[in-house]
């Protein structure tokens, strides 16, 4: 087994050689936001989608655009609005009178990285079309299904302040997002740097340092990263503690959880932890990887009761209690 781990370690070190170049290129444009940048890389390496919550002006769009430019990927930003139609997202059939047939006009969803801005402003039919793209990696136009290019990742944003004219996202769709990130304001030093960069004469240009194929190759190596049985049991215990907290000595939060994390959380926690280990140049997952990425995987999957809201408890509070209660292997 040790020989296998050494081989995995060597493969990870070889494939992860681009991580420093990629993060350096992104950091040349994005000030601070290390948490956001790292999670974006985890999402694209683990083949997962990301839901980002933060007030306007925190470089969400710029971060995603910079990531796409740095990996030579096709990027599309879609502003979700109440009058958006599925055809505006996936495309439609256009009649050609000269040939007396229909031709497919592909929509903006046919890109590698999609930024769905203010996703909760679009109606249910649009969400349904996006859901097919996220889950099946394909879209249906007319009676024909069209595969989307790899890598494919959806990054959706929500504004936590302005909720007028929004549609709550279906739980099934929220569960499709591997990670949910909460982005905060920069510190004073970072904000000063942001001001200086954005008021300078010359703007920094992003250079392409890797290709989409390198991301696909890295994904294959990432899947081979070793996860010990004890670490797997640790993941299972964390997930089940959100469903049956009383069995893990968490009787106090039993009445605060309406629904625990789904089986998809188990899969995503494993894959995201592997991606976290990959970024650190390791060929094996440690409990620290699980702890680091766990809140982002679980915060949108642990649904709270009215009693929890009355006590002003958040899903982050519940997840924190779960991690504190589960014994680390």
C-alpha cells in the first residue's frame, strides 16, 4: 500500500505543478480573497458547481473571469432576471426558409465556465434548464440533447441583501452545488491595494498559464488520491450526525435540524477533500482536509427548523457543533 501511495504522490506532484502558476496569475489581478480563489480551484478540479453569496463589489465576477482567462477556457456571464427564458440560456431552434428546415442556435450555456449572476432572480423554467446542464452536462433543444464541453462549471451568485423580486432556489438545485461560499469584505490593507490597482493608468492583463486539458488530466489524478478507511468513516460520521444528532451526543441540536445532509454531501465532501489535498501537493486526504472544506459542503445542505431561526442559529453554527462533537481519527 505504501508503494501505491508513493506513486500517487508522485503523480499528484507532477500534475499539481501548475497550481502555483495559476494562483500567482489570479493573485496578480485579485487582491486578497484567497479563500474564494482556493475554493474556485477546488470546484473546477473536483468537477463541482459553486454557489457564492456576498454583497455586490467583492470581485466575484472578476475572480471567475480571471480564472477562465488563466486556463484558456470559454467564459460566459449570464445576468439572471425575472423575464429570462430557457431559450435565452440554452439556445433555440431557428427556421431557415431557404433550406426549409430548422437550425440550432446555441445559447451562452455552451461555455466552460458559466457565471450565473443573481441566480435566484430567474423563474422556475430557467432553473430547470440550468439544472439539466449542471447535473447531466447536457442541454435539450427541441428533441435533441447536446453535450456540453469539459471542463464545465457553474458559479452562481446570490445577493443576501436585496431579496425583492427573487425566487427561492429549489432544494434539489441547491443540493447540486458542491460548495456554498460566503464572501466578506476585504481588510483595510487589501482595500487600499484594490483602490490603487483600479485607479492606476495601466490595467493588469491575465496570461493563460494552463489549458482546459490540463484541468481534465488533473481531475483523473485527483480521483486516485488515497483516502484511508478511518477518514472515510469520519466523513460518514459527520454526515450522519446531521441526520441523527442524538446518536452522536448532540441531543441539543436535534430539534434545530429539519433535514440533514444528503448522500450527495458524502460524495462531495470526499471529492472536495481530495481537491484540497491536491492543491497542497499531497497524494492522500487527512482529517484537516475534511475540516477545511466541510463547512462549504454542508452549510446549504443542513436545513434548520423554525426553532433554530427563533434562537438565531445558522447552519454554520450547527455544522460547527457537529465537527466539534465528532472524534477526529
